[in-house]
C-alpha cells in the first residue's frame, strides 16, 4: 500500500490534527492537555529496507513519552469518524496486526492475531481475545480473502457472472 496525499488528509481530519510533510514522512501531533497525554504519528509512505533500494514498504511510527511503536508494511487502514480513531492494519499469511490511534491520544497495538478471531463468534472467545477481535473487526473487510468473497457475494446477489466467466460463455456461444 502506498499512502496518498488524500489518505493522509483523511487520517488527519479524523484525528483532528495537521499533517506536516517532513522529508520522506508525514507527521501528526495529537495532544490531550486534560489527560496530560501527547503522541506523534509518523507515516512513511515508502522506506527502503536495504541499501540497494530493491525492497521497500511503508511504515507507521508512534511516539509517546513512554513508548515507541511501529507497524511495518501496512496493508490498509480504516477511519472511524464516529469513534474518532484510525486503525492501521498489516496482514501477512493469515495473521493480522493493528495499530489504533484515537483522537483523544489513545493508542493500542494488537500484533500477530489469527484473522479467524475476527469473524468468529464473540461469545465463544475468552475475554483476553475479545478485545483484539472487537478492535480489529472494523478492518476485516480489508483482508484479501474478504475482499474477494465480498465481490463474489455481490455478483451472486445480482446474478452476474464474473467477467472471466462471462467472456468464456460468449466465446462458446459464438462458435
């Protein structure tokens, strides 16, 4: 995923912060004086993983007075105006990590969560797993297998065959 300027503006709007371009990253600073909290977010749309620059990806860094968190290879993000938060997602081989930033300067990290936890029955989960399931469930639609199945479901409802299948049918009927 490559973060566009439009994505950055959308993230900044939900968090109520100004995004400032600083060289190779965008920086947002959130402050909550009442709670005595402050955090900074740096979004690197593209960083090189080695000196020859052949492999690159994006990076989300969070800085607080007591912590430094990073999410590498973000595959998508979900903004929630209603909740005043942004959740950055990284998915790899059936595992999902999520970094949620709240407008009120809260921050949560859920790492290496089995994506089956997201679509399971919440009542069957232990309390320890429920928080990850609830927090990351917003991002379930970003997972590759859910994107595909969502499209297939939509086509089924409309009784439309996928493009590749309809081309084959047309070829057969012409002969």
